[in-house]
C-alpha cells in the first residue's frame, strides 16, 4: 500500500514542477523527443515483472496488457516524432512592411507550453492512459512538466512506471521536477492538485462525476485552467433500413464481440443500438442475444467498477418498458461482469433520461424506433458522444441526410459500417467529442494533435533574428513547416 | 432608441439559427467566403451616413472611424480568403493498412463548425469588434450562424451594420437565421443568450466583470460552452538598463503618444511601465510627464466609460505611495478623459493588488524598482496580459534571461522596442493572453487563426470517398493543404 501525498508534499512537487517548467521549455524539440523515447525504452525494460503486477492489480489478461504496453510505447515514440517534426507548433511568420501606413511590424507566432500539467491515471488503461500514457506523453511533447496522480486501483503499476520515467529523466539530464508521481485515494489530493496556482492544465480519463468535479474546481479558480476530461459516452450505433436488408446476422455477431471486448470496459463500447422495428431488427436482436448468451462473464478491473456496473445495469433494466433480451448463460464469479442486452421502444427511450446514461461494462440497449422520424428524434435527443456509428449503404446515407447530419452534431468520431471499439493511434484520429463525452470537444486525447491541448500561441513582435527561438528564425534551422506571409513552406526567408 | 429583445424573440432567433446551422455548414468554403466579401461590400456601401452616426454615438473622430471601417472590411476579406484557402481546417488523412494487426482503418479528420455563436458588441470598436467585426467574421468563416447583441452605446451603428449583413445574406441566398441582430441593455438578455441550449460559443470584448459573468454562466450550463472573452490587460512595459542609456527621451515621447492614442481606449494601452530607479528613469519620467501635460483631453466613448475612468484612476491615485507625475494642462470638458501619469515604488506596487487593475483610459503608472531582482518580482506577480513589451538592447535580453522568461509567461504578444498599441491583422498576430486578459489563452481574436475558436475536429472512419466531404476526398478537389499519412501535402491520394 502507498500513502496519500500530504499537502506539503504536493506544494513541494508543484514548486519543483514550476522551476522545471522554465528549464524544460527551453529544451529543444529533439531533447524532448529523446526524453520521450527514453521513457519508451525504460517502460519496455520493465519486462514481464510489470505485466505480472498489473495483471494482479487490474484482472486484465496478459495478452491485453502486452498489447496495451506496446501501444503505450508506440504512442511515446509516435508523439516524440511529432514533437520533433514541429507541425504542431503552428509557426506563423509575417514579415514587416515598413512602408505600409501604418507600418506593418515583423510578427511571428508559435505555440509555447502552458506549464505544469496534472494527469489523473485511468482505471481502464493502466498503461496507455495512465502514468506514462497519452496525456503524459503529449504534455512532455508540448514542453510541460507532469504531475501524475496514480489510480489507486493500480498504484503498484503506476509506481513501477513512474520509476521508469524518473530513470529516463535522470539519464536525459532533465531538470528535477519534470515528473512527479503522487498517490492519493482521497478527494482532497485531487482538489489540492487542481487548485494549485502552478497547475496550468489537467488531463483525466474516468467517470462523469469525477471529470465534472475537476472541471468545476478548475473553473472556480481565481485563474481558471483547461481540463481535458474524457468522461462518458454510450457510442450510439444507428442501423439504417437498406443496410439491414443485407448482412444482419454477420452484423449482430460483429457487435456481440465489440460489446463484450475487454468486459465492455472501453470508453468506445457501443452501449446503444438504434434500429427500426421489423423482421430485420428482430433477426439482429435474436442473433445478438444468442451470441451474447454464449459469451462468458469476465472479471472487471476492480470491485468498484463491478459494483457500479451491476448497479447501473440493474437500474436501467428496472425502467418501465425495458426488456432483457439475453445475458450470459455462464454464472458470473466474484466481480465478473455478465454480458447483457436489453431492448426498449423509441418513445420510452426518449422519455427516460436515465436510459441515456453510460452503463460501463458489457451492456448494450437496443432502441426500437417505429419509423425514421423517431430515429431522428433519438439522434437529436442524445448527449455528446466520443463516437457514433452508422450501419448503412450509400443509398441509406443519401436518403437519410437529416439523420446523418444530426448524428454528426453529437460525435467526435463518425464511423461507417464498423464498430466503435478500437481507437487507432494516428493523426487522423479524433478521440474527444461534445460534452459530456469530454469537457472540451475542440481537442482530443489520441494522436499527435493532442499535444496542442497543453500549449498556447505567443507572438513575437519586432524581435531580431538572433533573439528569436529557432522555430521562428529566418534560416528555419529546424526545417519545420511554417506559414510565411500566408503560405505554408519549409523554405528559409 | 431600440427595444430590448423579448425572451420569445430570443427563442425564435435561436431556433432559426439552429436551422440555419444545418444548411450553412454544408455551404462550400467558397460560398462562405463570398458571403463574407458581400458583407464587406455592403459595409462600404453604407458610406458616410454610417460614419456620421457612429461619430455621434461614440465621440470617435472621423479619421479613426474611417480607418476602423477600413480595417473591418480588410478583416472580412482577409478571413474570407483564409476560409477559402482551408489551412485552418487541419485536414488529416490516414489511409487504411488492412494487413496491420489489428487492421488500421481509413480515418480522416477536419474541423467542423460548433453551431450558433453569440457575439457581444464592443464599446471601443464599433466596427472592428462589433456587429460585423472579427468575432462575427471568423464565426461565419468557421460555418457558424451568428447572433449579435448590439452594444447599447452604439445601437444605431449596430442596426445599420446589421442591415448590411442581412442584405448580403439575402443576396447570397444564405438561410434565414444565419444572422440575427438583437438589442438589449438588460442583464437578462445576455444571460438568456448565453444559456440557450442552441448557443454553442460566445465572443465578447469588454470589461473583466462582464466577461467573467459570461464565462461563469457558460460553465454552469448543463452543457458548458466555450467563451472567448477579451477582458482586461495593463500591457506592462519593461525598461531594461542598457537600453535606458540610449534614447530615453525619444522613448518617452513615443510612449506619451501610445498612452493617449484614442483617449487610451485600446485594450493594448500601455498601463504599466516598469523601470529601475536612477537618473535615466527620472529623465524618462520627466519627459513623459512633460509630453502628457501637453496632450489635450479627449471625449471618451460614452459617459459610463468616462465615469469608470475617473473612478478607477482616482482610486489608484489615492493609494498610499502613488504620486501623480503629470496630467494634461488642458481642463477637460464633459466626458473628457484627462491624460495622467503616476509613479510608485516597486515594493508598494507588489503589495497592492488594486494597482494591478486596468484603468481603462489615457493613464499609465510608472513602477520604480530598486534593482533587477525587484523588477523580476514584479514580472512574476503580474496577472495574464494581452501584451508585454521589453525596451531592451540585445545585451539586456541576454543578461536578464530570467526576466525575459518570466514576462513570456504572462503575455500573448511579446514586443521588443516598440509600443503595444496597434494590432496588425495578420496570421502571425496573437491577440489573446493568459487569464484575466482573456478567458482562453489558447486562442486569439485577431488573424485567421481566430476561425478555429468556433470549430471542433470530427474524424470520419471507414467512409467511402464519394461520401466524404470534399475537403477529405482522395482527389483533393479544393486543393487545400492536408496532412496525409503524417506529411503535409496538396497532392491527391
């Protein structure tokens, strides 16, 4: 067991982070990238000892953990490359026009880091969205020191990973305070971290209640700060009529595996499936039910998540008009989440906000609409989502334009004829959506654009070439893309 | 006089704006740009009638108004060009790798508009930051309908400009609801607009109290929305020792004109000048005082702003340790702001937060520090600013790196050897800084990057080429810059 950090410890960590900020932000892009790559290597070097401990702490199977560690290493390296490449800096140069009236000054802009970033580890991603995960990696790339609050459910894992980061920091001669690891099961630790004057941004992946609390604290500060909280999403899937005439059985099988992937503990788990009443939807529902009943329950991440799953699911199933379609035939053992599918009519769903809430686990609700008008109503009534999916033919899309546009409005990632689970780490990815799926739909937490969350523009007016940062010098010594007098170019001036 | 909008009128405006959002966002970049250019032409066509009315409403001289109208037209055209060019869309394409394990899907991302934007007209920029100003222009470029609440101090101007926008909208066959003009002197109108479910972002230029109120309302909504409020800034100027040995008299004269430009009613007015005790600072202060005493008071924008100037200035001058250096020798007439310079010691300034507050008008406070350590303390204690200026030689900058880095931390635009007044409209500009100068330092309100305030990324996964928006199609029919598999290019796939 680890002790909660004390307030003086937090104060000290923040003071150190603030000092480190002044040094680290002057490190070159290459130095930052090398530091990130060193973290990746140290993480790998933790070997099977790490996987074993994390397996014990999270109940996640070894194959998944091996994969997730690979992904975390991939992220660190990919974001390091992006950091060094510098596209994210949004470098802009407008050269002087002295004979304009009034004279136009030389003015050059780029992103600079915000300052120390507090990252809250995620329960469901002990590697990829925790201590050395996406938030930490992008904050380092942006030039920000990081303070991680370990998730109490995998505090040992977090401790090991933190040591790897600190080793990399020492090897790369990073300033003291570049990274601090803090334990804290109590509410007060989170509050103290978010409210500290030197905290300049917050990254969080978890429940709506947790994320909303951080957001409120951050906005009530004397100087508010941005909070990037990824909170809750039911990832609606719309089954369009022409598509349903094609491969409905295959579709149902595909979805059974998506719903139960990782015991449903993904933020992109499809928790809502919306179709039109009729024989196709009946076939879909029956097939999905049959598949689900064959899938064995799995042990969830920790007792709290399991209890929450059972409570939320029971609440949903108790609502008038909700009928269970199927659940796993295998009796669940301790802390095992049992895959479950239920169904409800469109109008009932529309009138009951509780059914719009996330049930975190292997559960999905099928909404049977009486017609396309009702399906459109459902789309218009849904809250903001990380993803939304259309199962549709080209014809469906062209005919049901209103529905397509309504769905576009509520999601960050718009998927066609696939499943929402599986979040590719690449620049084209958007993992973030309208509130309440995240607190800031203008940013995402996967892909190198996530670096921009932790930076802000600064313009240098009338500075001589020698005094400008390398990124903005005439010679373009870093060979980055810059917009010079409105044209994107790598050329020197 | 104009009547305040009623709640049903606001409801109707927002309903119309929401409907227009669905149509307008499907308009091509060229259609949006043409609409903006049409507004620019209609604004010009209002001719001298507009200037005359605005002069009566704001007390601003004709030459300034002519200039500001020119700038507003320039902004509309420049942002129209930027809109059409599409760099701001941040188009990203990652093509599928089917044989990767797991298979990588095709995923393509671009910015899409947030939805209806509410813009609050600014008192001090009746054209450039009001009805057809920067916020409106960038919202239109992003694809958002706009609802403008006229500033009551120039409601007639706003009404005329609104008619020009509506004429342009009709000529360009824009959907009904693309633009709505609302009058409202009461608090409740602003609240109803910010709290409306269909309002997706807010633009504001004005006082700290006003901006902070909008920010709080927006964050307390069930679904919080971004508020881009530009609020208050005292734009500190640091006089460095070696530079002070050069052209201190010229410098003082330069600053006398910057402090009094437009009766000091610019958000970038230099309200704080920080130097080191000694004969150079004495010369600077005396010269500045002599210049200021020769500058005649000017009529301020409206009685409220004048009263506020007098109240804030009197409060500041009453603080212990604050001494008046000089004020205009000319007796001010009704509602005329009298240029005033005062001085205070560094330690006194540090201990009195009231002296850090903006005094909106032709006023500046000279802070005399006993050494560079104290100057650094001042820099570290200052709140967030739109701009900060160094008057410094290259040597000064290299020697006083700690000061330079501390100042960098608190500003959005960092000026060397010039004055902060004068905000060039270009891509390299950053007009926005750490809180409380604006509510969101990650964005600015001048230059085409301001378009991004009103947009969010959406990723399309697994969509066929035909169904994708033109911006993301293989052929690149709009010939925009896109990042394809991590490389910026205009090539088709």
